[in-house]
C-alpha cells in the first residue's frame, strides 16, 4: 500500500475491530446451531442475545468507522496512486466542489 505508516496503522486497527465484531456475531450462531439441546434451553437464549447485540450495536458502529477511514484515506492520498495523479478530475466532481 502507498499509505503512510500512521494511516495504515489506523486502518489496520479499524479492520481488526471490524473482524472481531463479525466473529462475535458468527460464533454465537455456531454455538446455538451445534450446542443447543432440549436440556440446554438457555444456550439458545444466550447465543441469540449475543448474536443480536453484535449485529445491532457493535458491527454497524465498527463498519462505519472503517468505511470512514477508507473514504478519507482514498481522498487524502489519491495522488500517491500510480497513474491517478496525471488524470484530470471529472466534470461531475468539479461541480460538487
């Protein structure tokens, strides 16, 4: 990547947080599917609760942070990409400015 070390580090941390949020949503689903038996009815409640909390609260927040960082770095460091610096800005983008 052609990003500075600081930006690369921030994006790496945000991606790791997003990956852990996805894992937090997937593991309870596997727990409910494979460990739920009629004797352990609480497993369905616990696994479903953790999965819903992950999908409703943690995952969207961390995905938003990662998306903001990707968007900001693509705008800030666009000139570092090979072949992009010599292109002209499209007219539609100039109208937005």
